[in-house]
């Protein structure tokens, strides 16, 4: 793994799910509700542990699906299908949860770096999450979503778009995410990458993907970028 060089960083790009949003814990809660028979047999704690194992185990096959659809050029048709299903199915109140410490982290970093979002989410849910927690002001118009480019992560196009939006070369960006898809997209764009363990990814696979730095949580990032006071 190459050494992390904070002096190269002029701008920062953040994934959403598992990086700013505590998506994995929400998924575990939802799955645990489906495992009520297991909870009745083995107890709630056992059901919760099983739900977490299943959610974490889903990360690798989901990444492979992302890569396959991206390689086949199916991102746009699948996005249109998702929008159609969203219109046809009854709308539920969205649930949002933020990784602890994220608001404070973004407030600190925004005083020193321009920030962008690089997400594979559709734009409505991406903006909805940011608005819900008052984070939209940190990113302005530099929000790359599933609709921004023809191809999404792990293709580097969204990271390159974010770098252009921020007014810096991709090599001066830091891509922060919780999965190998984020790391591969950042590396392919020429950016340094940070893998965080507060989401779906595991340390070994993030290292193998080539993460420049691995942190327990996205909230730990200022310690590696800002001068100590």
C-alpha cells in the first residue's frame, strides 16, 4: 500500500452509503426484523449478529453486480427501471442515519478543502440525505450521483467529474469510501484513497484494492489532514 501524502490533497470526495450515512446499521436493523423466528429460537442478540454477518457478506457480490452492470453499460437502463418502480410502488418515509461525528468532521474540513460527493445513489436520495442533516451547504453543486455520468463507480468518470467541479486535477483529490468500488474508482482516476471501516467494507479487502489509508471511521479524517492545534 503506498504511503499517504496529505500534502498532495487539495480537495476531498466522499461516498455516501457507509461513509457519511450509517447505511449498514439501518440494513442490519431491517434484516433483523425479518429474522424474528431466529430471534425467538436463539435470542435477539443472536438474530442481530446473524443479520450483521449477512449484510457484511453481501458487500462483495453487490460490488460484483455494480462492476458487471457498469461494464455492460446497463447503469442508465437500470436507473430508469428504478425510477419507474419508485413511481409505481407506494412511497415510504425515507430513513436516514448519519455516521457519528460526520457533521463536525465536514465543518472542520470545509474550512480548508473544497468538498464533493461521489455516490452511486440516485440524486433524490443523495440530496435527501444531505438536506436531512443540513450537510448540503458543504458540497454546493459538486454532487456526483448515479445520473451524473453515463458510467458510475468503479469507473473513474464520476471522480473525474467531481475533480473538475472542484477545480483541481483528479490527482489532487482524496476519494473517501467504505467499499472496494470506491477505492478502485479513486485509484483509476489517479486520486489518493481512504478506506473507512464504518460501513460495508472490511480492512483486508480495502487493502487489497489499494487504499492509501484505512481509518476506523470517516470522522477520523481531520487528524490526518489538518494541523494539530
